[in-house]
């Protein structure tokens, strides 16, 4: 996401992504899939990411080569913004993040999802999104993809001085830069010695809800969302009972973000469970749409941790998304390992993605500013290690 200054953001209305808002010739899912495929393929030869899948929506009228791949959208972009507002923590400021053109196309394809809809050589929306995600991962794993790193850094104003390897010429592929490491100490943990603390698991846009019911009221609108569906367990299973009514933290990582994720608690690594699924976009406009169940439909991997302060289990769900190559566990893949808040658990390869953390009912109290923003509802920009809440005293006494 590229941020717009308030004056630019206010110059045009924000258009919600709806099928009827597209030019008439683009309302066929086959046409949309062909355009998204063209953008992905273009990224294999175009070293400037702003001229392929990362083309910001608001720049389309000024990018004739991109407009030629997705004809008609540039006129819509000239009249409307597409994207999301996010809150800057510690201030009243809101910034607008312009949606990339590829994400916009992926959003529209969601309206045609379901295996009953066939397009492009009798393939479903789901199979096409999977193929394109795998294709983009291969493109960004190739040595030639490293040429795209400088434009990616410039597009998203990435601070290379905080990286463990600040020289972008040292990265062998684009993906290697995408899941880059930071310098030691670049993300200090707030009140690191306080055993009750809970911190952000990622550089991300964050929403938090004291109960899953509130999460569904304000944010997760999918008709079929449930905790058992998210964890891929039976409704009468032990896991479903443990996390019934749980508190929910949703960490959404945009493509520009540092893509390693970290432990929000002091705890012990348990087992992981991989769940096959789709490659839908996790943009808020998809999560907030009642007809889409992206969190429970997408490919994901669940890590269970035991919280040191309370002795309770915490579920850490890493969710892939459109054009995401894969989910990798580092310390999170080593059962029995003790981790501290802020310790790395794993990383996502290319793409935007999300982590959902579940805390059993009554375990944590989220920070008041985050709860207020989430009820607005609006995401808050946070970084790894920042406080997001505390363990309740009653839960501490249970240990």
C-alpha cells in the first residue's frame, strides 16, 4: 500500500469495490482473470514494481503501459480512490493507503468465487488464484527478480538502514529481500521484563477485539466464520472449547511491511497444523464483506503456544493470501522451545498476509486505544514489540 497525503486523499471520493462499479466490458470473471494474469506475467520482465502488480490505484491514469494491460480501470482511477484508511497510533491522524491494481482485480474475482463458476479454460476462480500465486512466487524466487528491489524500496519508502543487510545489491532474489531480517534491537519490546505484557506480532495494521462476537460485529463479516472453522477443528473438539469466546488480535501485513512474525507472549512452542486452502486477498474490504470467508477459506498454518504467565494455550494462525508464496516457521517450528515476547516465529514469502492470534476468554485486556479504533472500525499501524495489551490479573493467578 502506498500512502496518500490528506489533501490528495480528500480530492476524490473513495469507491467501495463492487462488481457493478467496473466498466461493463470488465464484468466478466474471465476478463478479470486475464488482466490479473497479464499483470503477474508483466512482473517477470518489468523491473519497476510500480508498472506491474504494485501499480498503485491512484497512479493508473499516468501509467499507459499498465493501463494497456487493464484497459478501462484507468478511467475509474481518475474519478475515485480505492483503498483503506488506517490510524497512526498516538495521534488523531488517519492516512489513506491506495490499493494496488492487482489487489483490486483479486477483490473483484472474489465475487465470482465458488467452484460452480468456471472461466479461462474451465478453471475456477480458486484454481486461477492458486496458479497465479505460485507463478508470482517463482518469478520472485528467480535471480532476475533482484532487479525489482530498488523500485520496491522507493515505492514503499522502506528504511534500509534498519535492515540486517542494508545493501539491497546483496540480496540474491526479490523474495530474499521480501522476507528480510532486521538489525538486532530494531524492534525493542515494550516493558520486556514485565511477564504480563502482550506485544504486536508483526509490523502491520492491527485490529483487536475482546471477544470473537465483537470481531464479527465490527470486522470479520464472513457468514461462515467461526473459531472451529478457523482452526479446522470439530465444533465439539477440545480446541474449540478452549477458544470459545476468545479474544482476537488480527495483524494484517501489507506488501511493504517487514514480513517476519514474532511471538506476542512469553511461552512454549507447541505443535503446528497446516491447513490447505485458497489464495484470496486479505484486504479489509474482503474481510468486511459478508459473502467472503477469507480467513477460514485461505491456506493457513496454526501454531499452538503455552502462555507462561497464565499456563493457557494461545493459537497463532498464519494466513496466506493472494500472490503469497508460502508460510515458513523458524522458532515456531521447534516444539518445546521457550520463546520471549518479540522472538521470531516465522515468515511469509511474497505477498500481503495476516496473522490471527486467539487468547482464551479473560486471558488478556487489550490496550484501550486499540480497542477504541477497532470498534470505529479502523486498523491501527503498529510495529513488532509495541504493547497491544496485558495479561489479566485473574488469568495470572490461574497459573
